[in-house]
C-alpha cells in the first residue's frame, strides 16, 4: 500500500479458497483493494492530525486567555480535569465526554472581550464591573457559536456560571 510514492503498509494474500494459484486478475483486484485501503489509512491519519491540531489550537486560545487574566492561574486545566472526572462518573458517552472536554477548555474564551481594567483588577469588582465579567460566557458564544463542529460544546460554554443549586430571585410585584 502506498500514498504519493511512500509505502505505508502491506496487504498479504495467502491460501486462495480453491487452493489454486493467484491469477493476474486476482493481482489486479488486490492492487485495487490495496490502493483503496491506503487512501482510507491516510485519510484516518490526516483526520487524527487535524483533530490534534484543533485541540492544540483550542488549548492555545485558552492559554492566551489565561495570560490576559493571571488571576485564574491554571484554572482551565483544573476545570477540564474536574469536568472529565465528573463525565466519567456519570458514564457519559465518548462523544459527550469530548464535547465536555472542549467546553472545559474553551469555557472562558469570552474573557477576550472583557476590558483589562475589569479583568485585571486586583481589588473587589463593583456591581457594574461584575456585570461586565458576567458577560464573558455570552461573549464566548458570540465568538464560537457559529462554528458547526462546536454545536455540542457551546451550551457548556454558555452556562458554565449557572447555579442550579439556587432558585432565581422572584421579583416582587
């Protein structure tokens, strides 16, 4: 099996069913099969490389956000570790765990749209500043929400600050 002149594997044909000798027709079919298998193997390799590049890019974006917000330190890595432990405990499917991992990596990407004066403020945030930082999940959705491959990731990014253990305040009439 070869791709672009490089041998990437070998197919072996032995023990013909009728115990006869392989013919030139058999060889032609085997070569055709080898070419198809070589293309499939190479496509799988390219897919894996593309997938790895995507994850590295997502990690680099998360790292860039952490550089802007030194307060968070190694926050993204911790969020990912905890999220994946919870996903395993809940027996999520591999697809759902992959979405969870990407949501954990990208959850703070919206901080790129938050002013440095708020993001890097060392003292306590006032209500207006807190309102600005609280917008970062929606900003992240605005940035990445149009990417079809992230359809299963965006909900985790959008709701990562929701508190399901608290009832919303009921406005007084």
